[in-house]
C-alpha cells in the first residue's frame, strides 16, 4: 500500500516541479517590469530596513537588490525550486541569506525578533492569508513594519475583472495556487496590525489580470499592553 502511494505520487511531483520551474522562469521574466514599477518604493522601504529582516515567499530573489549589503535576511520559501536562484541573487547583492523551507503560516522565528518583514506577491497564493499576517505580526519587533505589494481583484464590472474571472482557474493551476480575485486590501486592513497604509495602483500596462495592485506598510504598535 505504501509502495502504491509512492508510485502514484511520482507523476504529481514531477508535474509540480515542472510547474515550479515554469513559475520561476516567469518570475524572472517579469522582474525588469517589476523593478520599473516598484524599484523606487522598494529602495525606500526595503533599503531602510536594518538588522534581521524576514522575507516571506521571496521566490527567485527579485527583492535582493534592495537590501543594504550585509543585511541578514531569513527567507521563508517553501518551494525548493526557488532556492538556487535565490541564493545566487543574494550572493550578487551581498545579502546574508538564511533560507528556510517553510510556509509563512508557521515561521520558526522567535516572537518580536524581526526588524522588518516583507511579502511581495505573497498573499494571493497562501491558503490562509490572515494566519500569515498573524505570523508576520508575531515575529516583528514592536514598532516594526510589514512591507507588502500584492496584486488584487480589479474593480467589479470592468473588463479587467471579467478577464480575472475567466483566467482564475488556469492561473491558479499554473502559479501553484495564486488567486487573482482576492480582496487583499480588506484582508490586510482586517489583520492584526495597528497602523495600515495602502496605496492602490493601476499599473496601466502589463497583464490585465494583475494590473491592479496595492503597496504599503502595516506597522506593529511600539508597545503592546
Ligand atoms: C508569486 S511568487 C512571488 C515571488 C517574489 N516575492 C516576487 O515578488 O516576485 C510567490 C512566492 O511565494 C511562495 N509561497 C507560496 N506559498 C507560500 C507560503 N505559504 N508561505 C511563504 N511563501 C509561499 C512561492 O513559492 C513563491 O516563491
């Protein structure tokens, strides 16, 4: 019975590895566009973080260039296919990287030990976004900031929204669970953080289904009574 289970799992594993490699290639292909849209914002926020930063779902390492050289980054990345390119990117930008093959819902980082937490294009693909936000809040030092960028559901009754509805299932399959119609702004505003600042951005170009994005910070109060 055990053997049957093993034999049956092999094709699925192969398929998901292939899909993961495809996802990694697509992330790399979209990196320049991402830098063009978000480079300035990322430089300002990520570049200002010092000490130990936890990045949830860093993928192939698109954010590595924004850290100050020497920053200690704990990378919570469940997909091992991402690990080699992530290490390469960290080495290129002199980031002190510690990869942990875990999901963001249960992070092996001590309470109130992180100076900053980052999640870009993350909450669209996790099973329980609220739990991930609770973990980010738990590990942040008082006064610490969670920086996020997320693609979100386009406004109702727009062409973009129709396209999202049509592509919802294939997109979720190709991108290992990524859902393009999530209301992530409401999710973050309803989360555990004390101050949430969000800018909604229509990128005005690129793939219609990920054109509407949010960027911002969620801050943990300086002291929790
Ligand atoms: C769309 S990619 C974004 C990669 C990168 N952050 C960026 O901005 O391009 C999502 C990443 O989150 C990772 N991921 C998926 N589920 C996760 C989870 N539960 N916790 C942490 N990371 C997760 C995926 O493996 C993938 O590397």
